[in-house]
C-alpha cells in the first residue's frame, strides 16, 4: 500500500509474526488499531522500527497457525486512521463532504458540571482549506441556544495560556 506512512521490508518468505499497528492517542480520540503487518522472523524487527519511526505504536502477536501471509503483507482496517488519508486523525468522519468540514467530537470544558454556561470545544478543518486547523468554542446558556466562535488553533493556544495566567493572578500567584 503506497499511502502508508512507513515502508516495510518484504521478501518471498512466509510471515512468522503479525504486528498490530496502532495510532497514538491524538487529542480527543484514543489510539486505534489501524493495521496488521505481517513479517518473517528476519524482517520483523526492521518492520517494527519502520512503523515506530512513523510515530505509530506496535504490538507483536504470534501468527495464527491457519494464516498464510507473505512477509511485507499489510491489512489496513477500514475503520482505522490509516484507512483514509483524506481525513485528519482526529476527525469523527461523519458526513465531512456534506458539511464541508472535518470535525472532532466536541469535548466538554465544564469542571464541576454545574456551571451556568455549558462550554464545549472541538477541532474543525474546512475541506476546502485542509492546511488550517481551527478550534470551535461552543457556549450554551439556555437549552437550544448555542453561540459558537471559531479561532485559528494558534490563537486558541495563546488564549489558553492567557487564561492560565489569569488563573494564577486570581489565586494570588505570579507567573
């Protein structure tokens, strides 16, 4: 598969191990099982090194006796993050073409659960401008009435630092 973020050694030998490939936990999503890589004993360490160099996690599993694969064979799971590179890893993959944007699941930012305003944050990336990642902050103070603001991710990070600074000031600490 040419769109994989790693290059595997391969040969004509039968595979002796299966290497599970996991995406790392990224933002709001947990790591996912993305692929199974098959390797012979001679190339298994090289395969793991190549996969890990692509910032993916590996887990070596004994090959089931009824499985016959060649060294270098890769099975990409259709639900994994390697299956479709048209989506960012954090995307929920829910009708992106229809809504014209990739969107992460919204995360609550409500520390006690009893706040007057429900705050949720999500990553957003327009399908027409895939190089710009935005953060959406949604505020709901009455049911059915949500006010959303979108910021470039860099500005949202600067905002987070300023909020931490104000938190320190409010507690009588200096930064």
